[in-house]
């Protein structure tokens, strides 16, 4: 699979200076963590789940979570598990290419049990999403994952969700983060990414952000995101990929092509100018939040509606200017440091302070591609929808 792989090859050549690479479930973990993109959640109770998975794959989705937790009623869990087993068998029988598939469980014991019940179709499973992850709960989840991986012979990844009240509350946050860091550090090779449960954070205080506000406008949430990145998202080799929070709003009829949208967020001055430029559009909050996710050290996003996927992917493509800067910074002859004017002659590139940014940018360029010099968000979004 590849990002924008659902659009014709001729269209990709017109859009990309450097096309997104191909990858699959067996690719290196570092690549998969960067490539997750918009991870689309779906309740495990859906009766035609196999059809849904293939439909979304054909529309450019590369990662999905099939949920046994908060998206379904407590009384539905047993039926949902049985449905998952049937749907995986259906997908396996069809032999079609599927996205990276993860199951969000409730309890640790579900992991080895489900892997056994999936039988040979477990080969389609990339791992499990672990809810309300803390040091106390996390150890049992990760031990269960190792047990299931050993028994099945399949590589399985974990994606812990950071959403517990202990993480939100100021008096317990520091110790909770230290405990989480210790736990995921001990299982580093199996932790693909960490996910943020911002809806649960808001719930603890009876909050819900409006569609014209981002998670970063809710200060109590923004503070937690900052602390999570501070402890768990460092660029010194100890950090993990941390994904952006869910965007809750959508419309049944998207108004993607209004003439005012014919400007690219890549060309705006960021923040307020981006907000002003897009304020009349249904997706202005989502687009701004995606930009702010990346500015705050997050990559990818939890999505609960298919209409959110392409905006996340389009804004994840590396601009030609970013790529040019990153390449300049990482040239071998720059190893000793120094400062140079960018090729676009609009900024200073300082080799040592900007090196980690450049490395992350080239990693993103590998999986999402590099846009041509005259191609921006709108062109990528339009092509993705037409594909």
C-alpha cells in the first residue's frame, strides 16, 4: 500500500516531486509509525465490516481500528468479538489487500483469546489498541500481547491510548507519565505509536470543544498534550510517535470545493491567518488542528469519519520548501554545523538546532511524499477525492 495509492499513477506524477513509498504490514516499525496517517475507527459491531474495510482501503485509508471499547455498548462485547472473527475470516478468504488493522480491546485477556479465535486470519492483524493506558494497566496489556505474538507467530504491535484521569490531573500527572514511560520503554520494539484520548480528557471536566475550536484552545487539554510530548515525544531516540486527537465533527454533505478554498494552507502564515482564511468552511477547525498537531510534535490523527482522512493525508505531505530545507540541513558537508540561507531565500537554516526537525521531515517525506513546487493542499485534496 502507499499514501495516495488510490489515485492514478499519472496523477501522482503531476502532484509529487517525490512520490510516497510503498509499504506493508511487514515494513520496519519506524516506517509504519510514520505512515499511520489518519487512523479510521469503526465499531466492531458493524455487520458488513469486511466490506467497510475494503471500501475505505480503496479510498486511501491505510490504518483502521476496529473498536470493542467505548464505541459499543457493554452488552454488545461478546457479539462484537464474534463478529470480528467472522469478518476477519471473510477478509482472509477474499485475499484482498487490507489496511493496517488494529483491534481496540477493553481488557488484557481479550488479546490472546481473540488471536486464538482468529486462527489463520490473524495474519491480517497488525496489533491492538490499549485503552486508558497507565503503568498499572499497561504491563498486563503488553504481557498479553507478547503471549499472543509468541503463540501465533505473527508480529503484533501495541498502540497505547493515553486518556486516564491520572494523566489529566495535575497532582498525579508527573508520576503517571514516568510510569508510562518506564512501561512502554521496556516494550519499545512492540509499541508502534502512542495515541491521545482527548475526548476522555474533556469528559473529566464536563467539557466539549465546539467545531470552531481546536484541542489546543482548551487549555487544560493543551497542557496535557504538551507534557506528554515533553516526556514521551523527544527526538533524542527515547521518544515515540504520538498521534493527534480525534476531531468529532462532520457533515453529511461536505462543501469541499467552494471557491474561497482555492488557497493552500501551506502558503498561509499559520495560526490566525489560517483560521481567518478558512473560517467560513466546514473543515476550518479540523485543518487548523492538523497544522497545530504537527507544530506540537504529533504525527497522524485519530479519525471517526471517512471525510477526515484525506485532509489529514493532504496536510501530511511534505512541501517542496520543507524538503529543500531538510536536505540542505542534512548534507554531509554540513556535519560540523553552521548557518545558511534557505534555497527559498526566506529563512535561516541552522544545522545543529534544525537537524532533528530535518530528520523527521525526511521520514515524513518518505511515506507521504513531497509535493511539487506549485502543488499545495487543495490540489492534493482534490486529486484524492477524485481518485
